[in-house]
């Protein structure tokens, strides 16, 4: 079983996955709930960074309006935006300049990554402490949006422990944005790795839509064991049991049928009655 408590890091091995399969099999046969656990010029670069931390609308994702260090005068916008960039100069919002070029995106990622890295954690450098700009939680979504490779996202995950050490939490919207970007860059296993090691990253998977999104990514192109590991996390993060959530139950059942092993087919057949029952209780939208 997965171990996320204490100070030890979680480590998922083939033996743990095999044991988890056995638990799910016995539970489903008993019809019980599953509880397993850039910018080209300096001006553009300054605008790109300011867009991520200014009080204007947020780029790439809807804003959440929270800051790492609360300011009595700074209020973050909670309005969603559909623009890809938001250039704010001298406190006045400018018209979007269009889609970022590859170079602008790469430079923007590096600058925003460094900006964030210098300002989170328990002991930011003195230069960062003198900077009046504050780190907003929505900066994470900006950074995810600027990432273009799995390696970029892996570097971002290295910052997660510093956020945790600063006694900050990742909101459900941040979790959804992270999972979504991992799917877009075809690395959902990176998200699974982060959520499976809470003692290291401190990133909760406490948002059902994000869990469903990740399960969808895993069950389509990855081995069944990845879906089983994620199924275990539903219980750990106190999400609804797999067998009580129609969307999740359908995907796990499909993954088991797809695997076509003796054990996976037994689990799939045991989940079918649960799936039918959920379908009968769900009103079509």
C-alpha cells in the first residue's frame, strides 16, 4: 500500500502495485467501496514577468486571487481570462500582443521560474525581499502555461517543496492546471509521481475533477498499474471511492478490460454491477 504519512518519502514498487490489485479484487468481489489508498527584448521580458505578478488579469488560466504574502493594498483579480498574454505596464493593462513565439515562451519561462524560485521558501535572498512585487498563487498556472517540455515541468516540481516549506497550499485550481499541462505535454506519470509522494512535494490531490482528469490520461495510454496506483490515492486524499464515482469507475473498469489479464478481467467483471448501479442512479444531463 502507498505510504504518504510521516517524514519518509513514498515509493511505489511493482510489489506494491500487485498487492493493491489484490486488495481491489477482494473488495470489489465483496461489492464494497474501493478505498485504496523572451522575450525578445528587455522590455518584453519585464512585461511578461509583471503580467504574472501585477494586479491585472492573469494569463493562461483563470485567476484565484491569492498571494503568498498578503498586502493590504494589493488585490488579485478573480476574473477568468481568455488571453494568452497580459502585458501590464505602469499599472495600466495593455492590449494582448498575440501568441508568444517559441523564443518568447522559453525566455518567459526561465525568467518567471527564477522569479518564483527566488521568492518562495523560508529564507528568500535579500534582493528578493527588497522587491515589492509579491508572489501570487496564480503564478504557478502561468509557469505551467509557459512550460513546453516534460523537463520544464520536472523543474517546476522541484519548487513545490519550497512552497510547502513556506506553509503554503496548492489550491484545487492549481492541481487541475498542473494535471492538465502534464496531459498536454504527455507526461501524466509526472503528476502521479508528485501526488504519490506527499511527504516530499506537499501537493494534495483533493480535487475530484483533477483526479478524474489524471485518471483519464493514465488509463488511455499507460499500464493498468498506473491507474491502480491513482485509485489508491482516492482513499488517501479522501476523495469518493472509485466504485461510488461514475466517471472514475467507468475508466478503471475500461482499463481493467483493456489490460486483458486474468486478474484485471476479474476486477472488471466485479466492477460492472457497480457501474450499472451508478448509471441507474445518475440522471442524464
